[in-house]
C-alpha cells in the first residue's frame, strides 16, 4: 500500500450520504401552534366584534336622541308658524315682521320641517284629519276641499296632520235602472177573503135557510 493512498473499498463518501438523508422531496413539518396563542387570538377577535357592535349601537342611540330633540323643538314652534300663516292670509305680514317670519320659515325648513296640505290634494288619512265630509259630482276620489290648518312633517315622520274638509264622489246607482211609476206586481199582496164573524151568517148558511 502506497503511503498517502487509501483504498476505495470500504470507504464512505460523507457528502453523498448527507445528500441522501436530506432529500428535497421530504415534506416539512410545521410547528404546532401554541394553545395559548390560539386562545388569545380568539379572545382578541371576540373583543373586536363586541367593540364594533357597541360603536354601532352608540351611533344609533345618538342619532335617535338628536331626532327626538329636534322633533320636540320644532313641535313647539308650530303655533308660531300658524300665527304667521294667519297674518299672511289677512295681509298683515309686512315690514320687519315679514322679514322675521320668512327667516323663521327658512330656518325650520333647513332643519327638515316641511309644511303640507293644499286644496285639491287627495285625502290621505295618514297625513290628513277630516273635519267634515261632503259629496260632489266634480270629483272622482276623496279630495281635500279646504285646509283649516296646515300639517307638518319631519322627514318621513308626521309632526301634525293637516285639518281639512273633504268631498267624496257621489254614489251612483249600482243597478242603473230608472225608477218606474207603475206598481210592482210582485209587491202587491193578495188579500184573502175575511172569515165571517159570529154575527154575520155565511153564504152557505143563507142558502140552507132559503131551501127550508
């Protein structure tokens, strides 16, 4: 055996052996999640969902409180608006009072308060309160004839219904036949001959007496 030379028999190539054991096709095993981390993550997600629901509920309650406060304030101004309407109808809305009244009307309209009710509107029981009903051949549906007091609504919410008088279409005869002066034969009752009383002898009794 030559010095410095090792026989090939029985020799092991360490690089080849390492490559065989660390083959690239072997699946990698993921480390298992820590149960504590999983629990904390679930708690965090639950708290986040609770916060989102709480925020929505607070926003909804805040909007409801705002709407109720606005409804209460605007409702208290309705008598003032009615006085403005009466002054306008009588021609007394002049000068500085007219400017103040128009400014007030612009403010309440800007807050969402709208007036409704005009002659000729179709009667709607959700928005109108009828004080009197009449009939007219000039209408084909229930119609507001006179507006006694205007109505107001805030958005879709009716603050006060309008007080109106209503005219309804005249009712037509469903049969369409004209009344006749001739008596109806079916309505004439057939009167049966009255039975003889005790004081009045019957015809049979009279004939028997004559034969005797």
